[in-house]
């Protein structure tokens, strides 16, 4: 069985189209697996509900190439905004720092979730990968 880091790396390379070979990351790109405890906000009702919603949505986010469940910033924002809208709260937009905090919170609740940062020079991308949902 593949290690979670290997599954996350393959899913990230495939999701962002970094290489013609979806199993490898081309030279120049760096992958980091983040466990940023400093980003994790204090638990509240919204975060608990968001974690529950995200867990229910993994099967809708399985990659065609990697066959692994993953969520980009935009995917995550859609689900977060569903809950915010239900509560009559202001919606978040790409670039909002709370998105990183909320994803760190969700990732901290399950060891199978890996928050991956891919970078090349100043370009950075984040992906949340569920390494147990692989077909």
C-alpha cells in the first residue's frame, strides 16, 4: 500500500497538471506536506459544521487521473460559503486568509488528510488531499 505522502504527491501532480507523467513532479517544483499547527484556529460551531460538510463531500472530489479525493482552494471556498450563506454571514473570496486556517483545522482532524503546498519560484498552490479515498 502506498504511503499517504506518495498518494498526496501523485494527486497534486495530476491535479495541477505539472507533468505529462501524473506520477512524478517535474524538476523545479517543490512539494511540502504542511502540518501548520500555528494556523489552526480555535474550534467553534462553524468549524465543526465545516469539517462535517467537507467529510461528506470527498466522494464528489475524486480526480479523474489520480483517482484520489482532493480539494483546491476554490472547491473548499464553495463548501465554506454554503455554510456561511446558511448562517447569513459574509461570504469568503479567494485569497482570504481564513481559508488557509479553516483547511488547516479540517486537516488537523484526520491523519489521512494531507495539506500540500506546491511551489516553483514565487508561484504557490495548495491542495487538500484525502489519502484514504483512492480508487
